[in-house]
C-alpha cells in the first residue's frame, strides 16, 4: 500500500513501493513513558512526540520495540515494580487497539503481523538495574514478552559498567556473565547500547548468540562514549550482530556535541526550564517532550546547531562500510531524544529509504537495513535459546 502524506513529500514512487513492501523495524522507542498516563491514546494522532498508530502507519513501521526504562538511580524492588508497571502499560495499549497492534515476541510473529496488516509491538528493558540482581526477575520479564535487555543505562548497575559512568567492575562481573548466559537461554537479545567498551567485549565473549546495539551510532563520526568504534562494529559483525543507528542529534553530530560541551550552562538551563514547565512532581513523559521542545527553541535561536536527518544516512553508510550490509539497522530513540530536522516522527521514515536509494543502495540492501537484519538476529537468538533449552 502506497500512502501519500506531506511527511513523505519528495519521496519517489520507487522508494515508496520499496518502503511499504518492506518490513521496517525500530528497535528503540521511549514512548512507554507517555503510555504511563492512562489518558494517553496511541490510537490518535498527536501533535507532540514521535510515535502513535496513525504516524507509524504513515511511515510504514512494521515493528516497534517499546523501551521499558527508568533512570539508573532507581534500583531494588522499586525498579522491578516500576518495570512491571511499564510492561503492563504497553500490554494495555496493545489490548485496547486489537485492529492495529499485536504483541510480538519472535521474528516469525513480526512477519505474520505484517501479513495481517497490523503493527508488531515488542518490549526491551533498557537497563539491567531493573532485574535487582535476580535472575528470577529476568525470567519473569522474559515471560511477559521482553525480548531484549540493555545491560546498563547511563549509570553502572550492580554487575556491569556503563559507558557514561566511572568503571568499577572492569566490564561484567561473574554474576553479569551469568545474566548474559541466562538471556541466551531465555532468548532475550543481549543489548550493548550504553555499556562501557569493556562490558561490550565481555558480553561478546560470553554470549553464544549474536548481540546487538538497540540504539547506538558511530564514534568515528560523533565522539560520544556510547557510540561504537569501528573496531567494535567489526567485532559485533564477526559474531553476526547488528548496530541499530540512533537518530539523537547529540550522537549523530560532532558539531552539536561540541556546542553542548563548550557551554554546559545550555543543558543546565534546558533542565531548569523543563522542571519549571513540568512541575516539581515531573513525570518522565512530560520531561522528555518538553526537553525536545526547549532544545528545538535553542536551535531556532541559533544557540545550538541545526542537525538535518541526512546525518542519519551518513552514520548508516559509515556502519555499512565498516561492519558490512548485514549488520546495520534502525533504532531511532524516538520519544526519548532530540530528533534531527526532517525526521521528527515515525511518519517520515520513507525518507530514509529514498535517501539510501539515492546513495546507490540496492533494493535488497535497503530491506536489510530497514528490518531484515534485525529479524535475522532475532531468529538466531531464538535458535540458540531452543538449543540451550533442549540440552537440559
Ligand atoms: Zn538509551
């Protein structure tokens, strides 16, 4: 089905045909924070945020991973309870939109959901702190449908070092390695976005299934510690993994990053303004949306540089050159980060297909980036899980 929308203006019929006949997977969306408000309806078109059913349909998104997230500082039983609450919120949205959404847990589910004309909804836990160092909690999450877990968020957890915290574990602890082994057994993808380089290499060594980065970009283009070096991408690819490119301007653009670093007062001012707008009892959903809005105001005033969505294509192309066409995908970070101009929401995804075709990518290669590579990793992880479970 080819849809004509203002968002896909400038997209050729060839690109539209290709895009809407492909399986398009986005492995990281923070929309869950908005779903915690019981009044929020994913079924109607919103003027803020990036994700809702109408815009996913316009953009041809076939599968979305809703991120289960809270800051690293939330730990213990509270973190477990809050994670369960978020999983419940995702599942309730799916239940209330049966014509549009299906809870999916496998690559085959995604293909079937696509055939049925619906959108596959999946869940990933963003931060190992939410299992409270308890494998039984990990198993419970998997039972509720969680299909990846990011080993850390921006702070260390009890058993793994993060890329944006002071290393205290030298990568993964012995327990952390057991977490990875149990994830392999359960068929939960090991996600290495956010983790320190040493944690990445420990996870790569211990995991018997391919691992992925659900939302990371290339450090060679933008020197953020949670982006991947060329060598890390090569080593990820050698184990058949995938780097899902993150659209956040601070991970795409060195110029944007430099501007933020040059004047730390900018981010302080943005945080202050966010708190003022959302109130003292601010929820994460309000803070995410207002943070995006205020950052855009700073760009409009010329305080921060304007980053265009072509930067996403630059990262995809670099990752393909380094890691190979079979090892790159899409992990937007929609509703959790600052999107570049021209990729404000899910309805604009066909522009990625157009840009890749213009760059000379074949139709088969574009399909791999849009979703086929992710489906392959999922199928591999499922196979390893079956093998490990049958060894008992
Ligand atoms: Zn993240």
